[in-house]
C-alpha cells in the first residue's frame, strides 16, 4: 500500500489523520460525498477491499468517489472499520497507486495494525483534557466550525456540515475551506 488514513467517530466527526495528501484527499472525499469504500465499511461494519477503482463495477457503485480517487492518484483502496464490540470508533483506510489484491497474510497484517490503532484511539479518548483523537492535527477545522456556528447562529454539528458542503460544492479540501474561514478570507453563506 502507498498510504493510509484514520478517521474517527460515528459518523466521522474528527478530521482525518493521513500519511500523505492523497490519503487525506481520499478521506475527505468519502466524508464529503457520502459514498465509497469508507462509507460502505462504516455502514456494514465489514472491511471493503477494492482491487481496482477503475473497474466498471466500482465506477458504477461509487461514480463520484471513484472519479475523485482516480484523479487523486489512487487505484486500490481498503477500508477497515475500527470497532470494539458493537461500538464504532472510526476507520482505517489504505490505498495503493496501482491495482492491488491483498493476500491472506497481508490482510492479517492489516487486521493487526487495525487492532493497534483501536488501542491507541481508546487510550486517546481516556486522556483528560484531550478531545478524542488528534484534535491538534487540524485545529483550523475546529476553529472554523466555531466561527461558522457563531456567524450563522447554528449548532456546531450544522456548522461542520455546512463547511463540508461548501468543500464539496467547490471541490476544495475541507482543510483549505477551514483555513479560509479562520483567516477571514472566506465566509460561509447563510443559505
């Protein structure tokens, strides 16, 4: 695999942590579009492995996500839900720049990595004074959410949804939209 990302929450409410810009873009696209392997894995609670996003079945299943992922440089994706018991914690995503089918020993390694990530996320949740999982990784999204909530007189959930909608509509990463709001270069419209 070429890169990875972790999203947190159910639904994914925290900004993703990614190994590179392509992984970050894939995580953002899944959250913004509401389609793709991430969404299916979160909905079913089962890993979703896509050997080749360019294959017709995947392009039909996730037309916008597949096009965006291919344009970003990903050909293969694996989305593994992170759960403890019946509680959804988040998702581990992996991608490859080339078509790739993981064989059983490789899948076992991914499952082991997912278990480690679950342990780290659960440890992070229990840290006093910390927001769950990586708030410091992208504080501008949290700041922008608060700014939009105050400007529009809405709750933080709706403010974050509006930021994501604006990112989707403008085909711009959520982190860039947040930066624009925080630096006062962008104002999210009320309607």
